[in-house]
DNA sequence: ATTCTCACA
DNA sequence: TGTGAGAA
């Protein structure tokens, strides 16, 4: 296990582009040291990036991730960190639940509309069937 | 291979 | 929340 990493090594390891990693740095979620312009990432930086990506997967905005990450190594009271993080988790859970309700409502709407469409088509088809015996012959003649 | 900036969705 | 292009 090495103690430092280049930006491309981290990108490869986590399956993200170097552009994205620089983007996170620009947003102040990462702060690698430099060696003549080149970024040098410590194991702490690597851990930070890993946590960042996990937060992203769980749907947190970068700003939220940033505040949690900063609390973590600002050595704020451990109790404060945990309380803050727990609160964020609960907020995220509520947000997802709301979205779930919205999706279910939209799905139910689609069901109603689709049912109207289908039944309407059924009435049109039965209308056609009533006249199809008369039209059928002429359609065959014009198509050939 | 890495850096930065500007533009763009 | 990133990507692409171009220059150094």
C-alpha cells in the first residue's frame, strides 16, 4: 500500500475522470499537496475521496458532503459529528420517501390515462369493424 | 502524462 | 455536477 497517489491513479482506482477529481478540489472537497504543480494525494486524501463518492452514491449534494467531511477532520466533537450526520441521513430518507410518493402518484395517473386510451381505441376499432366488410374490398383493389 | 481556463449542458 | 477543447 503506497502512501501517495497521482490524480490519474485515483481516477483509475475509483472509476472517475481526472477532470472530476479536479472539479471536487475546485469545490474545496479535496486539498492535495503539490510538487511543482503536480497534485500529490495522501492516504487521507484518498479516504476523503472514497467517502465523498459514497455520499454521492447516496444522493447527497456536494455541499452536504463537504460539510460532513469537514466536520470529520476538523475534529469537532464526535458526538456533534454523529448527531449532524444522523440528521442528514434522516433528511435524505424523508426526501426519498417523498419522491417515492410522487412516483407512485404519477404511475397511478398513467394507469388512468392509459386505460382511457385503450378503451377509446376499443370503441374506434369496433366502429371500424362495422364498416370494414364494405371497405375491405376497395382497400385491396387500391393497394394492388 | 499533467496543468489551467473557457465554454457549455 | 460535471465534460470537452485547446494551450502550455
